[in-house]
C-alpha cells in the first residue's frame, strides 16, 4: 500500500515515457498543482526530463500573475505551448532527437 493518490499511482506504474506523457496530458491540472512535488519526483526518478520540463511549464503558467486580459504573460504561454507540443509528440510514441528517431 502506498500513500500516493490512485491517479498518481497511474504515473508511478507507467511503463514508458509515452505512457507518462499521456498521463501528463490527461490528468486534471488541479492534480498537477496539488501533487507537483510527488509528480516531479516520479518523473525525475524515471529519467523523463521532458516531463519534468512540461510540469514546470504548466505550474508556472497556472501560477503566473495574469494581465488585464486574464492571460499569463506571452513568454509564459509560449513556453507552456512548446512544452505541451513536445509532450504530445512523445505521447504518440516517438520524437526526433537530432537526426535520429527515438521511440520509447
């Protein structure tokens, strides 16, 4: 028996980076905020550096002071979108790393 929330246990049990990426894209944002320390630890332990960067971008965007338009600063939004695109590619099962195809 672990002390992890069942939804976070799904991340802990993910067999590869593609499954971890899908989890990151599907989990409620409130879970990312509430469990960010545990999620960061699990992603780091798995060596999923792209996932760690995505988590940081999401937390930054969700925590940023918003402007009069209700949006986070442009740089924060762009960083989040670039991180999200990278995670989406990994979630589909592969990513280009340099000139070589990488699949998990």
